[in-house]
């Protein structure tokens, strides 16, 4: 780490692609951070709108804002390029259509630098899942740059989207136990129709075609680092979260696509995870995923899954009735929220 990098606490890397409607608010939210000094690295991924001009306005008036242009190559290439340019002790990846609260970086930096942890998980939605965290979106993690450099072979996979951030973070999470938590970090997530996760639910064929590539990346990674059986649960949780929950259960698939994806996930599980997973670890998986890996096909799983959901909702409705007995309104609202989340009401 050179002298220049020691003076920069956090490098904020922002990949930019046709983000003219949002990029000014995004950049300004970083400039308004309480933490100083920081740097902003804007990587324009071949935008065809006026994103470049808007970005350059900020570089001319701020010595720690840098702009780089590349031919359109995807968000992974842009983030990897930004990481090569980063001079900060820590790195945060921010999407160009979102923004962060003024104390976001300072509160995260404080937690991360206190004991020289390798990363900090940010936001209540993500910290409450700890320690069973198998992957993180870019918004939910700040990384120690030296740790990223030590594992330089792990990068955002090119040509992959969605799940490029999930694969990146999953591999890095497998390489460390030095993790800090910052539930106080507030991230302002912008909802709009062009968001990648919304597009991925519609562009089904494109997503399904990428999942075998996800599995190749994971297979090579776990074999290279000889992480089994130690990290069998970590890999199982990724399968449960990404291809099973996010893709098989949430995407609008035909019956043929459901069965094809079912067999793909089960095959990878049976070959790469099941031989190493202890009974105790298996019991830590969600009940739906347990039903899934034990089923013979998707139709068989679906029958038992519907029965499971009906039972879950019945229990949830009973607890909602019991919530009425809680006299304090604040505690009653909190209890109801927990019931809705847990019992899928």
C-alpha cells in the first residue's frame, strides 16, 4: 500500500451505464459523507446518454473524483477496473441509481477498522442473517482492500448478470471469518423498471442459460481451495438462496423450465454438497430446500411445498390473533411484522 493510498480511507467505486437520470444524486450522496478523505471512482461502461458529461462536471471541481471510460463490457468489468484504480484502505461498490445516507461510510468504516476485519456487513436486513450469510449484494458490504488483493483471483465474473455480486461475495466470504456488522447503515434503494433484478425476472432464458456457468465457477473455486467439507454448509446455503429461492421459486417459469432447473440444482447438490454435509448442517437449511433436495422431481416437490406453505400460513394467522393481546402498540406492531416475515403472510 503506497503513501497516497494511506490518506484515502474509502474508495467508492460506481459503475455507470446510461444513468443520467440518477447519477448526480448518487455522486452527491457520496460527496456529502461525514467520513473524510474518500475518493469516488466513476467507471463509465460505454454510456450512450449524457452520463459522461454529468460525471465530468464532478471531476473538474473535486480532486478525489475520478472518471474512466471503457467500451461497453458489463458491470463486472467496470467494477473490476475500478478496483484496480482504488487507492483507499477500504472499498465500497455503489450502484449508479442508488444513494447512501450521510453517515453510511463513517459508521461502516468505524466498525471495519476497529479490529482490522476483512469486511463489514451493512444494513439491518443483512446483519440479522449473520452468521448464516452466504452471499451479499454490493450495497451490503464494504471490503478491506488488502484482503481483496490477497485474493485477487476472485473478481466479479465477466458476462454474468444477475448474481455477479453474489458469486463475488460468496467466494470471499468463504475465505474469512473476520467479519464486522453495521446494522445502522442506511442505503437508499431506488425502485424503477430498468433495475437489473426486475429485468432478470422477465429475461428468463438469459438467466437460466447462465446458471450452469455459476456452477462451473463454484466447482472450480471449491476444488482449487480445497474447501470441502469445511464449507459444505456455506455452499448449500448459496444453492438454497440463489438458484432455488431467487430463480426456481420467484421467476415465471414454464413446467419444462421448472423441471430442467430442478434437475440442474439437484445434480450439483448431490455431486458437490451432499457427500460433505453433516446431518446437523442439513437441519440448518430451510424446510422448503430440504423438501426440494429430497424430492424426485419438481411436481413432487411442489405438492409438499404447497402443503408446507398452507401449514405455515395457518400458524401465522394464529399468532396474528395472539398479537392482539399485546397491550403496547409499538411491541404489537413489531411482533406482527415478525410474524408476516416468518410465516409469509
